[in-house]
């Protein structure tokens, strides 16, 4: 079980999700639990709740999980995936209001130092345009 | 025990303190208990060396002198480690410079 907050990347595009995860792995390293999902089961663009739930499982940490999303449906489906989590996980998963690539790298950098879920979220959101 | 330490080092990295060096510097800073600040001049302005957003936003260019000040139980070790990282050109982060 990781002592660091996990990161989940949810994009409409498998390529964007995978590429974002690649950047996190290469720039930050492997000490942060990381999972990504994107695209619909038919190979097109989209997001779906089941895939997001699997990604949350894959990146699960007792310290919590921060989700980075791209557009509309990625956020609403992520929120639905959070609602469907068991009670013991409620309050330990957040969606960050941040650009997906930059936010994921910033969040993972913060998480790698053992920061709390709220600190990780704050760091990702610090980036938002001013 | 609280100690203070400071040090400075010339930033020689090809395109300055861009994304990957910033991540490395911040991660290293976070591994120390001391408060650490990074200045782009001897009198500042100062930023929290543990804040990835602030370090990256500083966009420190090549040729700038980085100043570190640390305060805490491991202040000397922290400054030595950070100066060392910059001196070693971020341990191979230059591979990233070509592609940005």
C-alpha cells in the first residue's frame, strides 16, 4: 500500500490519457500510484464510469486518490464513479479543477513528497489561469 | 536543533529551470524537513523551493544564479543537496532539453 496519494487520469481520448500518464511517470517517477483511462469501449472518444472505477482501484491509496479530467463528461462520469465507491472510500477521492496534463504532473509531484489529498488538490488547482 | 544554511549556484542547464528540472528540484527539496527558499537574486525575490507550481512559474533562465536558504534541523544537508543537483545539471534532465 502506497504512502502517497494516487493519481487517476480521465480523458475522452486513450492517447491523451496514456500520454499524460507517460509524462507523469517520466517526470515524477514511480513512487506515486497512477492509473489512466480514456476512450469508449468501441475505440472512439468518450469516458465511462466502469473504466474510471477500475482506474480508481488500480491507483488506490489509503491516503486517497486525486482525479484529473479533461472535458465535461470526464468530470461528471468521475463524480458518478466516486459516488459508487464503498463508504470507506467516501471523502478520499477528489476531482481536481485543473488542466489535465499540467495538473497531473503538479499533483503527482506534490503527492510524491507524501502530501495529503487536500494538499495535492490545492497544488494542482494553483495552476488555474489567473 | 534549528540551523540555517545558504548557498548559491549558477544555473547552466540548457534552457533554464523548465519542467523536468523543476520537478527534480522540488522533489529533492521536499525530502528535507527544513524550510527551503529559492531566490533568483541574493536578496530575492524568494519562493518556496518545495512548491512545484511556484518553482516552475519562476521560469528561471539559463545563466541565472540560484540562491538557496534553508532553516531547520537538516538545513546544511538540504542546501548541499540542492546545489549539488544544479551542479550535476539535474542528473541527466538535459535529455529533455532538446525536446523542450
